[in-house]
C-alpha cells in the first residue's frame, strides 16, 4: 500500500476546502480541460479526474499535459481484465504521471494485487459499485474490504457507504467519493448522492465533483458554491 504523500488530506480531517475537491474533467477536449485547470488551480484545487471519454479523445498525453500545468491527475479508467493485462496497463499509466488510478473491485484479489504491485508511488483505487446503480451495502462492504486486503490503496464509493467502509478498513485507505452535490442540486444520472460536508464528516478523503463546477456559468463560482454549502 502506498504511503500518504506530503500535502495530502490528513486522516480524520473533515474540513471542507478546495484541497478536498477533485474536479471531474468530463469535457471532450484537452483545451477545455486545460482551461478548467488554469481557472481552478489558483483557487486551491489540485486534484483533477480524467475519465475514459477524455482519455480516449486526447490519448495518454492528456495526463502529461495536465500534470505539467500543476494538476494532480486521477485517471479513472476502471480497469477490469485478467491480472497480467491490468499489470501491464498500470505500469504504462505510472509512467504518464497519474497519481490515482481506478480498477474494478469486482475484478478480484489477484487482479488488484497485480495492479498494486506495478503501481509504484501511484495509488490504486478499487471501485465498489457505481453511483448510478442501486447497491446492497453488504456487497459494497465485501468488495471494499477484499480489495484493501489485496493491496488497493483506497476505494471509490458513494456517499451512502462511507461510514461503514471507514469503520471496516480503518484510517489508512483513501475513500474517494463521487456523487457529491450541493444541497438541492438534481441527482441527474447518479442514484446514491450526498453533500460535501456530510461526506467528509463520515470519513471521505477526497470528493469528486463534476457538473456542479464544470457546467456552472463560471466554474470558480461553482466551486465556491460547493465549498459554501452544507
């Protein structure tokens, strides 16, 4: 399991500031992603998520380019394959400069162990159940605890499972939480959502926020709205 780098969220710290926000760059071009990074880094955001759509539009260079702008890149590819193929992919991603990478917890312990073995200082996060789906809390707990035992440095879970997972896996693994919405925002295509402060109080490490920031008329105002809410 990877060590916690300097400057990362402290264990047990539930303060809401921009350092706890990871902005999901769900945009189709590097230019749009780079503009969002340039707008938000001066306001304290350091983490940015590159998903499969942007990665496929722009290729691996998107990670290098954004990291060169000062972004800490969370590459959300949700790998799910035989252990050998996942290990080869993780080794390639590590060389791009990403600091977080997702695999599916349902890929099993051998796949997760293979990913962790190739990750170096990069942190492998195991995705439990997508926030767009209904989930049996017991299934999320079983997947999450098995993934951490297999070497995952953290988990991706919805706001609804943070407390149970934190109790089960302890303080060290990161809990990275999408489905974050300011109070009163529409859930859209995500089923299991929560507010920023509640998620941090339950034990989240990093909050993934996309549309409330990236689709706001002014992304900085969107960020401030997230930070000022409950």
